[in-house]
C-alpha cells in the first residue's frame, strides 16, 4: 500500500522511471509523449547541460540560507533574467514555485504602497476564470469559481473583472479590437467603483493557461490595461508562471503585447522541471522604495535563492537564450497549430483552436454553432486525460473553461525541442483520445 497522498485518491498512477527528450518512461518501459503536464518541461527530460549544472552545484554547495549568504548561480541567474527582461524590471526575488511568486507579488505591492505612504492602497483586481496559484493569497486573486468555492470563507476579498476571452465572450458584430478595449475598460470602471486610492494592483496572465486553455488577449488589450494602471497609479502584475520562459515564442509572453509590467511572476519553465523554482521580477522603482524606506522586504521562505535550484535555472535560461529556443517554440508552434487545424478544424465538437507558440488550446463544445459546452456531468476533460495517458500522451485537459465546472478544453504545451514527427504523433494520439471520450 502506498503512503503517498495523491491528488486523486482513487487513481492508480504509473511510476515514472526515466525520461528521454520529449518522452517520460514508466517503470514498465511504456513511453509517454509529454505535451504538457503543466507546461513545465520546456527543454525535455534529459538535457545534459542542466543535469551537469545540478550535479556540479550539489557537489560544490547545496544550500546556504539567503539571510546569510548569496550564491554565484543566484547572482548570475538574476543578471541574465534582467538582461532579457522587459521594461524597467531590475530586481529578481527567487522562490520555489508559481504560487510563491504570485503570493510574493501581492505582498510586495502592499509593502511598496506602505513605504510610499499610501496605506489605504490594499485592493487587488484580477479577472474571472483565472488561476494564480493555490496558496490562500494566490487563490484569492484567482477567479476560478470551482477552485475557490470550498475555501471561500478563508480567502481575502478581491475584485474580478471579465477576462479577455474572444471566442466565448465577444458578441458577434463587435470587432476584436473594440471588444478588447471594452473589457480592458472594465478595469477602469472597477478602480473607480472601489476608489483609486484603495487599489494597489491588477493581476493577469498574458496568455491564460490552465483555466481557459491558452487564450491570448486580443491586440491592444494589454496596452489599454497598462494605460489604465498608469493613470490611476495601480501596479501591473503579470503572471507568466505558465506562459513565460519562451513558451509563446518570446522569452517573456508580454513581449508580444509590447507591454512591461511592474512585477512579473515566472516559474515552471524557469526550472524546466529539473528543480522547483519560481521568481518575481520587480521594477527598480519598487525596489528603491523599499530599499530607501525600511530597507527590508517583510517576506521570505527558507529556500529562496536555493543554490541548486538557481544553478539549474541558470543552465535552463542559458539553453533558452543561447540556442534561441523561444524562436523555435514560435516556429514549431505554428506547425503544431497547422497540425491541430488539419486534425480538428472540421471536428463537430471542436469550437476553437488557439494559442501562441508551443502553448495551444482546443475548446470542446457540444455544438459548434451555439458554442454550447458539454454537460459538466459527463466529466469529458477527465475522460480525455485518461484516454490520452492510455495512448501514451500526457496533455492537460481541464473543465471549468467557461465558469465553475462548465466547459472543457485541452491545453498542449510540449517541450521546445519537439520535432515534426512528434507533432504528428501528438495529433494522432489526441484524436484517438478525444474520439474514445466523446459521448456517442
Ligand atoms: N499561476 C499560474 C498562471 C499557473 O498556471 C500556476 C500553476 N498552474 C500557478 C500560478 C501556481 O504555480 P505552482 O503550482 O508552481 O504553485
């Protein structure tokens, strides 16, 4: 009997025994094409440079508390990230994962306004159908009803405006740009409703991952969001935990929108799965406010700036930038999109195929014309996940796309080293998994 507390207590999982490029291998020797557990593996599972970096760092020194010492890999990684970061992001705060990054961002925004003598700024606005992590602060920011429901009494009150979700929410007859401006303007309306002097930050994902299934905002949306934040002195926090680190074809997803945040959260692809690591990047102005004020960010975890984790991430970012892998994600992403269009473009239950780079989503609908989702009681996403695993394909089907438990999508986020043949394999396996799962 296992003593591990699994995610689903009734499921029996294969045991992972190895990895080879884009494949995971279980203890029976079965190979699974890894097209996005949760968009972590950007370099595949056997990258020699990252493995070597981890081994060398463990041998040198595995841990020293950042309250006492910094480390070479942490310093070099921060330099490299800032060299490529958008806007005036100037400092990097390392954490161990995505929720820690968004949580730290919320606390940093709060402390920034305290240092600036604006203690009444305490509210965060985010969007409906969003996910920013599972710790209570991060879960409070997220607007996914199903994830929030049972913990709601413990959550901090936050406001949620509409997401920018063109396929499901743009009325026919409205053009994309106008739609984007209109939903962005909901931020302004909400800031005015709450009182600008009480709002500290707006948080959003440039390309929405888990909750919507690789949904990018329409052109102009984030530019308008940035304008509104600037007008009311509200900090813009972008959550690139899933869509960042090259996945969308740019090292940072917001580069596509031509918008730089005040605080940027990254994780997943930063460690590429070789080590658990996340980071929060902030502007020089925010850092200076704290540095010139109390001089102490009142936050911290034992493993921030962990030498082995930062050594792994340093090797990952060197691979990404040195081999121009975000550009490859862009090229292979176009090929993946073409393969998905050819496999599912005419499928009666595929309503939308979308995304950027190697971050793609397929939305499943009961009816293409009305875009009506399937009955949640069918548990379609769960069935597809199971059927895909049986086929030897790891992907990320999710329910709750539209709201609560309504709507199903499949998120695809393969490693950037994926080849043409594996894109074909992905489309074939996914096609069989979907066919086996749809109601007859
Ligand atoms: N933000 C986003 C956008 C995410 O997709 C996730 C994880 N799926 C998180 C935050 C939380 O990251 P973690 O699971 O590493 O805590």
